[in-house]
C-alpha cells in the first residue's frame, strides 16, 4: 500500500493542525498509509485526541526541527534528524513511499528535495507549481512560483513541459494549454529573456503553447498552465492570495455595517460563501515541486488542517495519476527527438 509521508513539525501550526489534517485525509480516503515524522511525544499527544485506524498510521521519531529562522542549506546539512530531512530520506529510500508533504521552510524543502530525492533525468531546474482556481471552475497551474527567482529561457520552456505533465496526471487535462506570463499578450512583449522563452515554447514538442498571457489571465484566462520565472510567479501568487482575503474582509465589513445589511446577508449568504470558496486556492492543497524523482508537496506555512488534508490528497492524486512516469516519458521523447535531429 502506498505511503504518504507528512512532516508533522513543519509550519506555523505544527503539530496540532498538521496531525489533524493528515488524520482527516486518512478518514476520508482509503488505500494509503500515513507516516508522520517528528517529535514522538508531541505527535502522540495529538493522536490521542482522535479516533482513527491505527493500522494505517505510523510515527517516525525525530529529534530536530528546521525552522524558518534557519539558513536552509545549512540546516538541511546539519539537522539530519529533523522531521523534514528524515521524511525526504524515507521518500527516497522506501519503495512504497509515493509522496511527501511539508508546511515547513520553503527553502529547506527545495534544498532537501534536490539533495535527497534528486532531480529527474533531463530536468534543469525543479519548480514550484500551485493550482489556482479560475473563473472556468477549474484550475490554472502556475509554474514557477518561487523556486527559481532568476531563470534562463530554457528553464521556462521546461516548466511548460513539467506543468503540462502535472495537469494531465493530477487533473485529467488531455491537452493543457500553456501561456507565458509577461507584460502583454503580443509576441514581442517582455524583456529579451521572455522573448526568447516565447520562441522556445513555440518550438517545444509535447506541449500546446497558446502564447503570452498577463497576470489577469491566471484566474480568468483560457489557459491551463501559466509559465513564469519564480520572482514574478511568487508576486502573482501572493497578489491572488491577498486579493482573496481583501474581498472576504470587505464583504464582511459591508454586510455587518447595519441591521438592514445583516438581513440582506441572509439572502446572499450562499453566493458569498461560494465566492469565498472559489477564491480560496488552499482547497487544492500546496505547491507540487515538479521535476523531482518523487512527489513533493510544499504546503503554505500557515496551513490549517483542511489545507494539509488537501495536500495529502494532492500527493496521492499526483502519484496515482502517474506524474513521475509521465514526466519521464516526456523527457525521454524529447531526448529521442533531439537525437533524431542530430
């Protein structure tokens, strides 16, 4: 049975919310085992609060924790008995391990993922790829959103390939449409790097390139994948997150301003909740670290139980959908095509 490993000590709300969310995932879905890494005593105290199938839950004791105050590269090398490093090593070495979830330090997850799990053959730079809800009622994958602040055109072209594979494996999109995030939809828009990336994406086999897109198209456009450098992608992601919170706060303020508005809220409550849910990208889990040899999910540092549960489901869906084999076959086909042209 496939195992999903969860870093129980990573994140602002560890271990309480992490354990609760992971157990909720176990209760709602069959066919997988949960492995929690971290402080054995603290995890045991949380587990005592719930009723669950103990045969499907395992705890691996660790004596260290990597925090956001640690320097990622130093911490990953020095804290070998941390919940994050132990979890990544389990992912690499256990044949039954299908995925890893952590809400801990983004830098440490990225560094540890490359160091211990390793990159797939042919991958130049792994990338973070979250699923953003869009106006079509589906999701748009944003790749990259923070792993690679500075990119070369070839990296962006490869992000398009990897995110397309993810869209196929986890979301069942048969032919994902790929857009390049720039400051305009015209082909000549963007700096020289993005202009060159545009041409490479046009020539990249195995993807359906739809051209340049703007920030508004992430949630409103007709593409399934938006390719970006990590700097721009992170700003776009945080802007979307901030917009969702702002809309929710403004609606609450307006509907509580007076008694008559409170009454009107009763009639609009269903629609407002639907809007809030549509803007909440945490319901799709965290960001997949595409390009590694196994599935790694980086959840938001402030994740609560619901988001952790969805991240576990996300890891399961990516594993069962064949994300890694799909990527391997796409890169193998690209290598074969290059050799044929040589």
